[in-house]
């Protein structure tokens, strides 16, 4: 028993597992909207865009969350604005904005250098550098995201499933899209230190996909995704301590294992039913 509890004797581990658990729940919540809107690529793209802001923050000695957060917000606004032009698809808008931003980060690294460890932590995640301040930041963003979902539940739901009818009914899909983009940018910025740029998209997508496999109800999908994300964050960091691997990679591997299990369970549960996709029920 003492061996199992050994990691909790260290403050860095307690901080790391706390922030990873919160980050998992946060990504699980936001990821539902990302998956149902077919925006999985935007999580990948925005994380790379915010990387540019993280590097710029280090070079200019600006607080990481301030610099990366502002950079991420601007990137999200640019993507949202460009994507709403009918002549340019959302995937193209994401590709232009995020690759340019990521290139800025790489250019700054090649020009100034001197922070290889910070670079690796941003790419792959690292619990060793997590402080209590990081825990509070992720907790604050999680509270913000929960508030957005709670107070704008109907608007986000309507614009997610039927944006054209939502517009006719008086729901501003532009405002809903902007609010979701800002929430997503804040989520990625807050969780970058633990999950890493290259793996954030996976944690945004996998818990929501697992939830979609297990239920056709939107409300239950939100709950399951949050629980799965929380479990991935906790178990991922716990396992990373014993395996001595990057926390972000460990969290994603746990999520992939849970996906494999959920895929098998859903296959058994749906055996004998028509092989047609059943859309998530609106609740």
C-alpha cells in the first residue's frame, strides 16, 4: 500500500496530478462540442498556434499565461473570422493561421535558443514544473468553461446541431462560435504545461468520442466525457510517475486504452442493431 501512495509524498506530484485531473475534466467538457461540430482539427491547430505565443512570452519575459493566452485569443478570433467567409473553409483558415503562428515560435527558438527544456515541456508536457499557481489557473478556466456551458447551454446546443435553424430562431451562431473558440483557446493555454502541444488535441477528442460510443444522449455524453477526461488525467499522471515518461503521452495512452475498451463494449451492445449511425439525441 505504501508503494502505491509513495508518489503523493511529493508536492510536485500532488500539484501535477491535481492539475492533470482538472485538465482532463476541462478537455472532456469542451471536447464534446469540438467533436460534434466536426472541429477536431481546430484543437490540434490552436495548440500549435498558442505554442508560438508561449515561445514569444519566454523571449520577451512576459508571463506565460498572459502571453500565450492573448496569442491564443487572437488566433481563435482570426480563425473564426476567416472561417465564416464562405469562400474559405474552416480547415483552410485553421491551416493558415496556426501554421504561421507555429512557424513564428520555431523561428524564435532558432534565433534566440537557450530554452530547450522549456521547449520540450511545451511540446510533450511535464508535471515536474507544475506549481500551485498552475492548478489555480486550470481550475479557473474549468470554472469558466462550466459557466459557459451552464448559462449558454441551449444556444450552444442549438448552434451545434442545426445552425441554420438556430439563426432563423434568433440564436446568434456567430456569437456561439466565438464563445466556443475563446473557451477552447483558454483551455489549451491552461493545459499546455501538463499535456503538451502535440497531445492536447487527443485529450480534447478521445473522451468525447468514448462518450459518443456509449450514449446517444447529448446530456449524458457531456457527463461521461467529463468523467472519462478526469480519469485519463488522474491515471495518466499516476502511471507516468512509475514509467518515467512524459505526462502528456501517458495521459493520451490511458485515453487510448479506454477508447479501445469502450469501442469493444459499444460493439457488443449494438450487435444485432442496424449498422446506421444514430445521431446524438438533443436534451
